[in-house]
C-alpha cells in the first residue's frame, strides 16, 4: 500500500469526518476505549472531526463528545442533535461549556427525524415537513444564542424565548459549523435558509446534481487491486437474510426520502459493475452507500462528487487504523484529480 507521511484526509476546501462507534454495537467494558481509539485514528489521519450519533438506543452524544475532546488534541465532535431530546438553550449551553473548558469547536449535525418507533415512544407525532420547520426554529435559536450579540427574543410556531442570554459566552472563533441531515425538499430548504451544509446519502455520482454547499455520507473500501478491495468488502459485509428482513421492515416504517431512494436504486445496480455498492445498506449493516474498488477507481468516483460541489464527506465507522490508511491513499489521489 502506498503511504506518505504528508498525506492526510481532507483540506481547508474539503472537510472530512469519520464516525464514532455506536454503543449498541460494542461491549460495554470495551466501548469507551473503542471510541478513543477510533477518535485518535481519525485525528492522526487528518479528519476534521467525528460524527457522534443520537437515538433512543445510544449513550448520550454530549457525554461521548466530552470523552473524545479529552482524549484528542484537535478533533471536533460532529454532534447529532434532535429537537425531541433537548431544549435549544440546553444545546447552546453544552457548546459554550465545552468551549469554556476545552477551547474546542464542535459541529452540529441537525436531525429532524429518526427511527419512527423512537419518535412514537417520545409521543412526537409531528409530520415529516413540520419536523423540518421545527428544526429551522430550533437551530435559529441555538445559533443566535451562540453569537451572543443581544439577548435573544424569538416567537415561532414551535419555540419561544424572551430576553435569553447564554453564559458562558462562546468565543467567536469557536462558533460551530452546522450541517443538516436530509435529502427531501423540506430538508434542503432548511439547510439553504440556515446557510448550513446539507448532508445526504448520495446517489451514484452521475445522478447527483451540482451543489456548492452539500455534503455526502459514504463508506470507502479501497485497495491497490480491484479484486482485493471487493474481497475485503464481501468479507466485511456478507449478505445476511436476517438483515435483509430487518431492512424491509425498516423501509415500511420509515418516512425518510433517502431511505426510499436508496432502496429503489439498489435494485438497478449490478454488483461490482460500479464502485457504488449498496449491499451493506440492503443487509442493514449500515445506512450509507459504499465506494469499493481500486484506489484510482474509487478516487475518480469521489472526485466526481467533489467536482459537483460536495465539499464535506462523512465516512462510515472505520473498523481499523489500517482502513483509514487506505482511505488516505484515495484522498491523496482525489487531490491529484481535482483542486481540494
């Protein structure tokens, strides 16, 4: 495998995030160390930050983010934030408190929905598009509090605050970057209104529109030889009938546009004819598409997304440090193909 001490993932023009392991998938006794390991690998590889999930089945993402900050030197947690879990003032307080203690920036991954059974358990019956309208109000309040120019007064359909100040104040250089998860028209509209990065699970690169403020979530498995990459991919993500049934049940219960679109696309893609691979998604092993193949082939596919304006990439959970080393090679070759 080609390596270079100078090669890192991402650049000022291309922000790359890895993803934190999920507490529901790792033994409790080893979970914290697993998180620290993945965070350190990600930092050493040059990632800007690391996505920290949230849902009813997982440990609190803010506590997990504090562990990540304590055990790394510059990696920025990308914290998934769902309005159903916390008042916007509490989110702003978390951000300013982490900045106060650690002088570390965080990013926010604003999530309108989630698993349908999670929302039902919380008695959240808000419709799909209304959830995005709520997310817009929610994020607006958070960011106004963090900017700290004046006491915040806001009256909306879902939230209202009056003369609200945030202490401790957030240093301006630590203002969080904002990402909005969602491929629907409602989600994209909210991202545009906020000036945020819209993050989606991409279609094949030829089907993706140009968008100068968009991000993609993908997994990458690449090797020098095409055959080696596919062998690794099939070993890591074998087809699983139980997983396929779980995926089908999730599809029936989901109102997510991305879930429906990827499921429909999976039926039309010939396996290994393209680097774009949905078998892990179809078998309920992960939610994002994978790019699989030789370094050059995967780099060319990834460069296609970058050329379309997708300058934020969120990688799937790295299983090993070595896998990130292979991904570094891909990004080095992307940098030779397009200006990043």
